[in-house]
C-alpha cells in the first residue's frame, strides 16, 4: 500500500502543471519536476546540488530557511520573461523545503496590456478634452465678435432713430 501511495505521489509531481522544487537546508536542489524545468528552461541536465537561486532570480528559499517557515513570493526572471508566484514551506521532520511555483507570465502580460490600453485611453480622452476646450474658446471668440458687431450696429440704428425723431 505504501509503495502504491509513493507511485501515486510521484505521478502527481510529474504531471502537475505547477513547478515543484525540493531543496535542502542550504537551498541546494534535491528534486525538480518537469513543469519547473519547462517554466525555468533548465534543460535536461542533473540539477541536484545546484542553488535554487540560480534559476529563480530570487533568494526566496534562503529566506524561508532563515525564518524556518513559510514564504509566499512573486518573482520575475527577466532573461526568460517568466513571472511566477510561489509558496515555499518547510517539510516537517526534515531539513528540506518545498516550493510550488505557478507560472503567472500570461497574467502579467494581460495586466501590462490592460495598463497600456488604460494609458492610451486616458491620452485620447485628454486630447478630446483639449480639442473641445479649444473649440469652445473659438466659438466664444466668434460669439464675442458677432455680439460686438451687433452692439455697434444697434448703436448706429439707435442713433439714426434718434436723429430722425429730432429732425
């Protein structure tokens, strides 16, 4: 029964879409699953004994080890363009720590695209407002000119009317 449970657990670790990394008390890799390898483009070579920070662009395992507890992190590996979210925790009864990594690259890309759309929309709205203000000023100027012309004309008519009455 224990052997079957171990096989089941191994199958889960091999097929989960999340990256799994198991390190020792010095943050040196002891186990890595295929999803982690894909996510961080580690290649097929043996990673055992290498520092986790080589692949993560982060000292998150070192922080978890120092605090002897759980750490939640968000990270980015610029050369790969990979964004991730990870939960790291101590494995009870051993000096090992496990990290579960979720690829958030698409979420970050969508967030960046949405931010760009918001910026473009704001810029367009500001341009429309600027043009509306300019148009309103032009209309006000024209109304002012025609009002002044009307006033001059009315004054002349009034003067003519008074001249005719007095004549």
